[in-house]
C-alpha cells in the first residue's frame, strides 16, 4: 500500500535569509509512504500530517535539505515498517517567477 499526502500547506519559519528567520512562510508538502499492509496493521495518515506539522513548526530549519532529513527521521521512527518514503517540500512564495523546493526518496 502507498499513502499519498498531497499539497499539505501551512506556514513555518524555514530558510537562511534574515526575513525568513522571523516571518513564517508557506510551504507545500507532498509525501508518499509505502508499506506492507497485513492484519489491519496500517499507517495513520492523519498522524503523519501531525508529525510533519509539529516537526517543521518547532524546529525552524534553515535548510530544506535538513528539513527533509528531519521529517524522514521522525516518520520512519514512528513507522519502522515503511518500505519506501518520498517527501517533497515546496516554498511557493520565495521567488515571484516560480515555485522552488526539494525532494528525496528513501528505501528501507
């Protein structure tokens, strides 16, 4: 099974620039989490959303790279039965002419 969380949107402190350290900005997050579903042993997508929001709001990462690794760590710690995990973080408002972001995927 693969859980899809698409276009999770909220405001956080993330970035290196001076104004990014004081003014929350919108991020858009996509997540895919694959696992082997057996005997009603499921992954709670609402819990993943809460984990992601809590992590990004409390850690206030400077780099999206570090935010991706932090999210990977907390999601996999909570759900060690994951087989694959994909996370994308977009900062849609940092540049006027485009949306920028990073993604990564892991196999466990």
